[in-house]
């Protein structure tokens, strides 16, 4: 299996008032990639600019950071042609690796815009090198930009940043430094396509943490009414459903929180997001992990404080069977 580390540059409408195609908020104007073998040694390179077909002027912010001009882009091939070439170049039995989580989604969105055969019709597993690097640095929640990561890692900056190829090149160098645990920490699912049915729902458990992605539902309350989705489970007890010690509540973000205590394995907390997919369906993402009594206590306090302030309806605590908040 090879690693395909890629990076995209994209363009947007020149300003907020200009024409913007809802189906293509980001038009890809460059693809750069490095292919690595199993021991993460470089075996091939890919770099192509793409001739814009939707937004024919460079957005000012993009013009500022990107080392390119419209004249250069106009010499490129169409997205369709370059994408076909890219697919042929990377071949089969690969795993995609990117800096952050956005590239694979935008790649698929651009492919759909041009009605290309999709990469997949279900979630795609890929490696988020940005996440790995944060874990590597002992700050798993920090969001590093690529250049500061390259500095921190002491990697020589021998080509300029902010071209698709150079960003893929540096991402590949960082990937090379990661140990097996860090690699694992980068495992992510791209949810441009959500699970089609119950059988293809994502449910993984590793090292005290579990991650679940539901299939899509027409109605939001099909999710909040699902005993299974809304359960806090102890995986060490074979997925036993626990009685909650803190029932679901939201702090007015997109996240809901709850906690429970397993008599044998201790406190467990869950975070749930209900997301609205491009298709119009709702789906849930749930993260569950073992935690401390202190954190459960903190969650309970946060819920109590929110309840006190509940004259603001958006921050009102919610019942498990009556989640009413919409995604912003
Ligand atoms: Zn247990």
C-alpha cells in the first residue's frame, strides 16, 4: 500500500457580492502530490495547475498568499483532465494523506460538479497529518499551520510554501517522522459521503476511545429519538448501555455532551454532533471516551450553570428525547 500525500489550492469568488456557484464554493486550481511507498520513501511526484472554468478572477486573499497568477493557471488543463491524470498517477491500493481535513471533501465536490465517477460512494478513510503532528508535539487539540510545523520539526525549507506541490512535499516530510501510534492518531473519515445504511455505519473503538457515524435520516428527531445513538456505552463491557449521570445538554455550540459511570471501568463521557449533510439528510457523529470523576463533575456544573441562564432559549438544556437545536 502506498501513501498519496496531496494538497490542493482553490479559488473563490473575488468578493462576497460576486457570482458564487453554491455547488462549487471552492474551485480547485492546482493539485500537488507526493507518492510514498510502505516505508514512506518518496517514489513519485505530481504537480499540475488547473484552468479555472467558474471563477475567472483570483480572489484577493488567494492572490496574496498563492505564488501564482491567472495567466499561469490559464495554461493548465481543465479540472476533468487533470483529475483523470491524477487518478491514473496515484493508482490503486493507496491511502490519502492531507494536512487538515478539507482537501478530500473539496476534491470530491469538484469531481461531482463535473459529474465525474466518484472516488467512493461512502466515507473515505484517510490520514490527517496535521492531527498526527499535534499528537507528536503532545498538544493533540492544537491546530498547527504547515509552515510552523515544518519549523518545529526542524525540516529544511528548501522550496517556497503555498503551492500545492510544496505543501504536499512538506506534509510528506512530516508524515515520515511519525511513529505508529501517531500514524494511528491521524486516522480520519472524510464524510463527503455519509454511510449509506446501517451496515455501513462507522463504529470504531481503540484504546479507550470510540467513534461512531450514523447513516443519514430525513428527520433530526429520528436521531435524537434513537435509543442506540443516544446511549452512552461501555466498550470494555462489550458495549453495555449505561444509565447517564449527566444527561445530554448543549452549550449552544454544535456539540451535545453527556456522561455515565461504569461500575467496573469508571467514568465515560460522550460528545455528539448532529450534522446536516449536503444531501439534506441529518446524521450523527459521536465521540466517547473514558474520563475522570472530576470531568464528569465539571460537565454537571456546566449543565447546571446553563440551566440557570436558560432564559436565553438557545442555551437551554435539552432532553434526550427532545433535541431541538439546529446546526448553525
Ligand atoms: Zn464497563
